[in-house]
């Protein structure tokens, strides 16, 4: 703390981000998007995970996947996301990845998709067959949740979008600024606006916002502020 | 004979240029006997077909074969073929053409007849393909429904086992564990069937991570549980936990097929040994079993429809599919025969993958 006050640059390596699976479970929120609520939802809840289920995402409830509410989404392919395009779950996946890249999305289907829909597996962060056993599913989901709580993964994604080289002076300066201002609304917004300049598209700006918001969320919780 | 079954309905004699053989008979015109004679006698026919395949400038012309008959290139749903063994009416093919037209009048067609035959054949072909696609879709739908039922059985059994013995569900009531593991086995078999129905799955990219030892360990546990009288041993180099890039949809087919085959063909009472070895930058998996002496066993068992043993069960598709999945993962697969004596031999299938990284 004394070093911070006297001007040593802060970086994410100073943070105490918990890695115990109990802590990850406690902090995580999962959304299942599936036209039928799978029995797995109850198994995940029984394992102390916070799980919500929606039958579909439409323009009316899109904000729940655009905001940084969930750490991980289990996304079915069939009978969901039709309001985003004819590729059902894949159309919805494309939208979420565009505006909220910080969220981990798992392809959750046991259907054998055609090769033209193989992006559903490629664009997601992993896949989980609905056939998978309970322990296998839980293990896979927890593995991804750990990643969702890795500030380094999220930060590197953000740097990539802002053309900043990880480990560069610019990166370290930005880390310092974010760590000094994470609880100060005006300064925080200034940083967000600056970084959003790196993207010309509205979706790109949303993505940058989502990544910073997620980073700040992780910083806040590591400081024990939440 | 061509390996393409759709060639059976070609109106004219036809050759698959990707797998050149003597011409198949056409429905309207049979391949003349001279085609068979000449094809077997020398390489002139083979060279002629290869020239037609490789030279784009010849694709829209009638070309005379070395024995005076007519050939014309065609594409049928992206495969290279050639109609051949017929004769074109009119002043085509010079004196040799005239002589053949006189001696073989049943082979003569006009240019417009050729066009009609070709169009009809292409239409036929696309109709059959559509039919097959619809069939595959229905098949996939049915399989999906059966998977759902199996999932209910599997997850319910696992849930009960977990509630009885949370720390070691595999050690819960043996009957329940047996139900659970049998439905796990069914899931593995469904994956194989699904690939048979939808071969496009091997075109999916290997973008997921797979711990290869755990993949085999899981499969071994399933087979041990449903075959308690068989010995299956899994070994690994010490502290070797390689992770490879994998396609979640297909990777489990490899251990399923290899272990299933070993069980099917191993001698009663013998052990099936599986080794996971560090051959940096690769990991190698050897699946070995003792089997009855079979001098004709070779790498052709990786071809479609070839059975490891003529009196064995099975469709002859398992190893073919497993090899396709291995290749999807940029790996290699080979067969090694050793410890041969008058009674039996040791059969090892080796699969090799590039290691992505090691687990800590």
C-alpha cells in the first residue's frame, strides 16, 4: 500500500484473485439458454452454482446477455435465437460474441450439426454435449469458470482490440490507471471513452465496454469491495 | 469395377477418374468386351483416363481412346468421371471410327443423345443424393431422440450413485453403476453411429482441448464396468499428462473403437494393454491385444468395409471411422504385428498426436 501511495505503478499481478474452486463457484453466475430446462440446471444448483434459465433470447430480454451479469452461458443450438437469424443458436452466439466478448459461451447441444453450422463450435469457448455425465459437465463448466475469472485473459482480449501489446509500457500504464480509478466513476468513464475510440463500430465499443466492466468487476471483488 | 455405387445407373459405360478401373457397364450401352481386354493387357487405357483427368483442355471434347472408342469427361457432384466405350455417329474418329461403327453398331449414339444421357444421369444422381440427405436427416433426428432417452437413464443412474456415494460414485451399488456405465457405453456407440450417418463431422476443426490419458481412462472404466470378466490395463509414462487439440464431437470415437475392437478379437483370458507414451513433441497411444494368427492382417483393416477377421462380427467401419477421426486431429494411425507364433500374434494399433501442451 505504501508503495502505491508513493508512486510505484500498480499492475494486475498485485491483485489477489482467488483461484479456489469454492470461491469461483461462489462468485460465478451461469445462464442456460435452452428451449427446455435441462436437468443439469438442478445439478449445477446443487453444486452451489448460481444458475438461471431462459427458454430463448429475443429483442425484449437481450440486455441480460449484453450486460456483464453472467460469467458463463450454456447455449443450445435448436429453437433459440431465431429472432437473430435463421441459424438459430449460431445467430444468437454471433450477436453475443460481438457485444459481450467477456462472457464465456459453451455450445450445449447433442445434435450433430451440419458443416455449414460448424461455426457454432468454432466461435464458442468450448462445447458440452447434453449427453455428458453430471460430474463431467460440472468439471468442464468449472474449468471454464476459472477462465472467466482470469483477469489476464480478459485484459489481453481488451488489449488486442485496442492494438496495445501485452507487457508494453502502454499496457502497464493502462493497468495502473485502471487500478487507481476502478472505484472512481468519472475517471473510470474517461478511460472507457478513451479506449472505445479504438473501435469505429457500435458493437466494437460495446465489446470494449464489456471487457473493461468485467475487468473492473474482477478487480473490485479481489479487493473485497463487493 | 468402380467403387461408386451410383455408377451402376449410368446410361453409358463410365470410369471414376479418381479411382481408375475398367469401365462399368452402362444401362443403355454395355461396356464393350474389348475395353476389359485392353484395360488388363497394358497401360494405354489407364494413361488415356489419366490424361483426361489431368488436362482441363480436354474436358469439353469427345476424345478418341487408344483403341478407337469415344470418351468424354463429366463431373457428377464434384467427382471426376468419364463416359467411355461408345461411338459417336457421323464422321468422327476417322477410318478407325468408321470401321468400329460398322462392327459395333450397338455402341453408336448421336451428339444430342449423348447430351440427353448425360443430363438424365446428372438429374438421377442429384435426386439420389437428395434422397440420401433426407434419409440422413431423418436418421440424425431419430438418433437425437434416442440419445435424449439414454441421457435420462445415464444422468438418473449417475445422480443416484452420487447420492449413495458422493466421493466415489463408481463404488456405489454395482447394479446401478452397471446401468450408468452401460448408458455411457451407449453414448459412445451413438457417437460412432452418428459419424457413420454424418461424415461431415470429421471436417469440424479440432479447437477444443483434450487430456488424452483421461479420455482413454474414462473409456477403459466404462468397458471394465460392462465387461467385468475382461482385463484392460491402462499405463502411462510417469508424470505425462499431454493435452491435444481435439474436436469434442468426435475424439471419443478413437478409444471407443480401439478398445471395442481389442475386446472383440483378443484371445479369451488375455489382457488388453493400453500405453500412453511421451514421444515429444507427440504423444503415442498403443492399444495391444493377443489375437488368433491371421497372416493376412494388414493396414487394409483401416479401409471402409474391411473386417479384421472374416468370421468376426461388426460392419468393418469402426477402424475406418477411427482413422478418419485421427486424421481430423492431424494424427496418424498404424498397425504393428509382433510376437507371432503358430497359434497367435500380438496386434498393436498405434495412434500418434501432436501435443498442444502439458497439464501441470
